[in-house]
């Protein structure tokens, strides 16, 4: 007689779907951690007009990293928690720039492209995770980033 699968195994879909889901979730987690690392530097060196938005982005990515890490764990993986090479390079460039001047609104020129990479990784994860609840959570994270992007692109009043 075959053993009954547990609720958590059933919730994660067939075993053959887990590697793709896990890889996509880990990619989204890594991109969110990298983004958070860049915003860490931006917040530390941003001018008063930019700091609140940088803080919102940083806090959002920190929250997303926690949620994505929990999903990675649920799918049987070990979440990576360190920023990658690209994040380190971005931090170095922002820190060098801050030596000469505070970080202003022009630093947000690259935000749509950077956030676009995070959003695409969330889209990929939504495609690969088998559980509807997880897709909904990823879609919610995507929506939160889109809302912040709209705020960043809105003209200053």
C-alpha cells in the first residue's frame, strides 16, 4: 500500500515541479537581496528629497526577501541570504558617488531597469510555482514594486 503524502508535500505540487520552482524562487530572492543592498547605500547617502522613497524601496525588498526565503524553505531549499557580486559593485559605485555629492533624484534613473529585473524574476517564479497561494503572494509582491515604481516615476510636486 502506498504511503499517503503529507499536506505540505501535496501543497508543493509534484516532486518534479519543485526544482524549477525552487530555482525561480531563489533567483527572485537573490534579486531582492541585491536590490535591498543597493538601497542600503542610497538611504545612507541620499538627499532629503530622495531618502523617503529609498527607505520605502529598501523596506519593501527586506520584507520580500523574508517572504521569499520562507517560500524557498517551504520548497525544500536553503535560502541564500547574502548580496551577490552585482550588488557589491552597485554598492561600491553608489558609495564612491556619495564621496563627491549626496545621492539625488538622478540616482533613481536606473531604478526602473533594476526593479524590472526583480519584477521579471517574480514573474518567472509565478510561472514555476505549483501552488496558487504562492502565485498570489508573488503577484502581491510584484504589485507592491509596481506601486513604488509609479511613485518613483511621478513628477515631484
